[in-house]
């Protein structure tokens, strides 16, 4: 790493060229999100399913295309079953939502005076600044919006197209991904390059698959625990809110916070007092702290550590770039980038910066072990 920093002497022209290249890549990713996003989702899912597919193919002696089809069918069937199980309760809850909003207003009557005070303060600030209230509103005539049915139809059509692209690409990656990697290694010019390519691919697949499997297992624990607590405290449709907690837990920090807000809003519609409505989000917070601050770091600390600041920055950036799907993919993509940096000499300083405290501690331990071995 120190050698890479010592030899990295970039001129102004090179720095500007790198910045322009990065901006061009990000613009292309945003412009071509409809085709790039399903491909990235397929690659990340392939990293998680690659090892199980090889084991199943080895045990059953079935051809890889058949095993890949069975895995995709099982995954699609599981997602469809979960969607059907929660769709009916979700539709029923949404249909009753307008009637229950009046209950929320009565529960939040204590906040009426503070909100009224803030509104008056905002109007006074606008007058002091010489702004007429409501002057920021656009005066232009509203554009001719597309009818709701047509927009929903176009959105559904785009989603189904991306879903089809995702499953097709995932099938071919599972069935023929190893041969593609083999051909890529064959075109490497030297033996060191071939070995490095194999190491990067192996390291990425092993770490990302273990990370995704661990996170999925812990998210299932969070979903089951929240389902039980919703049933215990008397919230309606506990399975629905357990699935919501399971899905949101894939998004670091922001996901659990959004889940607590959703639980509080639902509890306001269910329980008679605002104090009672604080119980479900409080239990949600305790479950998240137990999982996110104790169990998961203990399982991943030795293998998968990232700088929390860069994790948050990556989450916000990819959420802006690709929406909620980008937020799901932010941590795996950051981890893949770190692994590539760790195996490329000129990028090792960047990989060192991306690594979290646990990773740096492990690196120092490895250095001390090597020094002690040489001394012995």
C-alpha cells in the first residue's frame, strides 16, 4: 500500500481525465438504468446462488441449466407466495386507512399548538425577508399530466421488462458463468495476471455470498421477531409488518429508521393513545440493536468490514442514482469495489480507506504475525 502511494504521481491532466471519466460512467449508469440495473441485480444474485448451485449440481449430477432453472423457479415461487400472503392484508389495511386518519388527528392533538407556532414563525420569517407567503409556488400553468391508468400501465410494463431481463440474465450467469470466467482468465497475458483474476473472482464470490447469506438469515430473524411482537402487542396483520421489517433491514441505517416510523404510524391507527403507540417501534428498535449492533457484526467482523461513513455515502448516492433498488445494492457494490482495490496494486490505498476498523485491526494482526514469523 505504501509503495502504491509512493509511486502514484498524477499530473493535473491525468486527474482531470480521471474525474471526467468517472462522471461519464456515472451519467451512463443513470441514463441506462433501465437495462444496467437488472444486469447488476442479476450479477449480485448470481454471487449468492453460485455456490449453492454448484453443490446441488455436484450432488444431484444434473446439468447446470436444469439446476439454474430450478433455483430461479424456487426463488420466484417463494417471492410470489410471500407477495400473495401479504397483498390481501395490505389491501384491506389501505382500504380502511381514510376512515382511521381521524383517529390519528385525535391522538396527535398535543402537537397542534407546536405545529401552529412553527407555521406562524415561518410566516414571520418570510415577511422579514420580504417574501410574500406562498410566493415560492410556481405560477405557471400545470402541465397536462398523463392519466393515472396510462401511467400505471407504463410503469407496470417497464417493471415487467426489467424483471424479465433480470431472470434471463440470472439464468445464463448461473448456467454459463464459470465458462465466461474461464475464457476471461485465458486471455490474460501473464500467469500472475491469470492468478490475480482468479483470486479476485473467488474472493468476491466467497465474501459476497457469505455476506448476503448472513444478512438474509439475520433479516429473517428480524422479520420473525417483529411478526411475533406485532402479534403480541395487538397490531393488525402481523405477517405484513414482519415482511416489511425483513425487506427494510437490507438497507443500512435508513431502512430500520423507516421501519420504526411505519410501525409508529400503524400503531397510531390501532391503539387508543400515542403513548401506547410508542411500544411497537420501541420493541422494533431493541430488535434492531440486538441484530445490527451485536449479532451481525460478530458474524461478519472478521470477514466483511466497511467504513460506516463510506457505507452511508454509498447508500445515499446509489439511492439517488437508482432509487430503492440502488439502496439495496449499495453495500454489495461497495464491497466488490473494495475487494478489487485490495487485489490491484495501484488501488490498494483506496481499498484500505474503504475498510472498516475491524478490517484494519485484522490487517495489523496479519502484519504482526508475519513479522513474528520472520523473527522466529
